C-alpha cells in the first residue's frame, strides 16, 4: 500500500513543478518587457527639452550676455490700400509684418532629434519684442496676430504678423486732384530702448509683389529707413516704411474739373447777347451759382488746411472772372440804354471804339453811321424867298415847297385875303413844328443807335478779355499739374 501511494505522487509533483516553472518564466518575460524603454517622438522630445526641461521663460530676453541687444530685422509687405480719408487724414491698409531675431535659448543639435531643422509653436510661448506702430490711431487694435512662429535650429525666429492698420497720414491737398501723398508707418519698441532691442530693416524697399490695386490710389514705391533718435540721452531705434501714393485723377477730372471749365467758358455766351436783352444778367448769375455749388463739393472732399487745392484755385479765379463779367455786363447795359442826356457819342470814342476797335473785332467800321445834330429851332415864319403869288414852306425833307393861291382868290377883297393868309401862316407854323419834332426824333434815334453800337463794341471787347483771362487761367492750371495728367 505504501509503495503504491508513493508511485501515484510522482506524476503529480512533476506536473506542479512544471506549472511553477512556466509561471516563473512568464513573470520574467513580463518583467523584461516592462523594463525595456519606449522611444518617444523626436518632436515631443525637442519641444519638452526646449520649453520644459530648460526652464524657458517667455518674459526673459533671450540673450546669454544681457549687455548685448537683441537685433530685430523688420520687413513689410503691403497687401492693399483700403482707404485714405483726406478729411480725417487716416490711412487704412492691410499689411504683412515680418520680423526675425535670434533666440539664444532655442537652439538644438539637428542630429540628436531626428534631423528636425525647424519647429513651429505658438507665438505666446516664446519671447517677442514689444513692437508698436507709433502713428497708430486705431483704439480697437489689440496687438499683432498671436498665432504661430517658426524657429530654426540655430535659434532664428521667424514671425509673420498680418494686420489691418489705421495710421495717421498728413495729407497735402494743394495739388488735388493731381496730388501725391506720403504716409509713414513708423515701427519701434514702446518700452525697451536701443540698449536692449535694436531694429533694422531687411531691405531699403518694402514688398509690393502681392499688392492689390486700388481704384483711386497708385502705390509708386515703399521705402524703408532706419533711424536712431535720442530721448533723454537714450537711443530708441525705429524703422519707418514710407508709402508713396499717386491719386488717379480721372474721376475728379470728369466729374468736377471739366464741368467747371465748361461753365467758365459758357459765361462767354452772355457777351453775345444784345445789350438790351433782359436775360443777360440772370444767365451769368445762374452760371456763377453753379460754380459756387462745385466749390462746396470741393470743400467737402478736401481736408481743412492752409493750402488751397488746384481745382479750388481754378474755381475761385473763374468765379472772380464771372463776377467781373457781370459788372461789365451791367456797364454795357447801362451804356446801351442811356443816351447820355441826348449828347452824341464823343469824337474820341467814335474814333477809338466805333472805327479802330470795331475793325479789329471784325465788326466793320461803325463810325460811318453818324447822326445829325438836333434841331435848334423852328424855321422862319416868313421866308425871304417867298414870292408874291405864293407862300414858301419847307417840307420834312428840307426842300422848298410852295403853296399857290387860286387865280380867282386875287379878285377877293383885301380882308378875305388877309384872313386866308393868316390861316396859311398857321398851317405853315404847324408843319414847321411837326418837321422839327421829326428831325429831333430822328437825331435822338441816331444818337441812341450810336450808343447801342458803342455798347456792342465794348461788350465784344469784354468778351475777348474774358476769353483771354479764362484761357490763361486754364493753361496755368494745366501747367501746374501737367506731369500727373499724363499718368491718367
């Protein structure tokens, strides 16, 4: 019995021992697997080494020698001129600001991190300069776009910051609408002076490759310039980008300049109207009021400044010429409607204006149409050349006429003949008075016609003078703004 029990326990012990060996082997394998380290991605290791393990602080200027300034390289790309408000003198533009500097705390060996040469991270996680646009007028501007930055293995940080800026721009409207403007964008640090942060321009000119064309303004060039002014003995370096703008004057020429020029020359038509025309003054006043309206439009567009724009000067001079033309028209009307107390045109005026001036104005010799002097009195009651058989009287044409008595009247009594003679004398006197009145009326009409002719000649002289003055005004205006006109 004892031997059989011992024989049965042998296989059971072997089975238990085998199971125990298997458990120990599995435990050893598991322990070995747990002890084997897992390789982390190179990008995570790089980010952790740069910003976590190194104790990097975004508020600390990234230099190992604090006596050396951090050099910032600026570059500006102008994307679009949104608007230039001349009244408020504010430029609205979309720009791409590009900055580069070296962060001495963000350098790594490329071979230790799987060949990674650049790292992209949030801009807020690294140190950045306190860049500020000095002439910014946007009270809602909350800083540049804090998105991402690119960091190279040598510590070079590349930060691209797009933004829509509102900058103060001094507008000179003296040549409006043929003007050129310059708007400065001055960038620099607000708190850190040149001992800590120094700014430089990447190029002497900005980037206009991606500029979107503006319908009113043409950007001719974008110039960059570095300056280093001193404030209380401390340098504050900055970089200024100057935008050179040239206005497209086509819209203003068609809608403002040409109508003003046409109105200025339309006034010349008032000198062609007869001196006795009632609409001569009202027509000139209507055109003058139209120019006043255009002047108000120009005043609404241009900014308030001491300089008057070219188109404003042209309108003001045209208005002055129109006012003088109205005064000249009033003088001509007065000259043509008045006969100057029945006095004829003076000989010097007849010679200068009605003869020489009228010929020069292609109106012919107007001095040939002379007038006779007014009558001084009536004809004699008793003509010396009367004959015994008749009574002599002068007709209205100045010729001698006779009234013959019938032959049978000779045989009448002396009293009857005397009565008839008195009647005839009364008839003669009435005819003489009528003849004198008609002669005087003809003389007055001739004098009046001479004064009207003189008024027409003087009116034509004023027309020539006004046309010359208007042409000179227009020519001088075009000469002043000549170069920009060719850019239309």
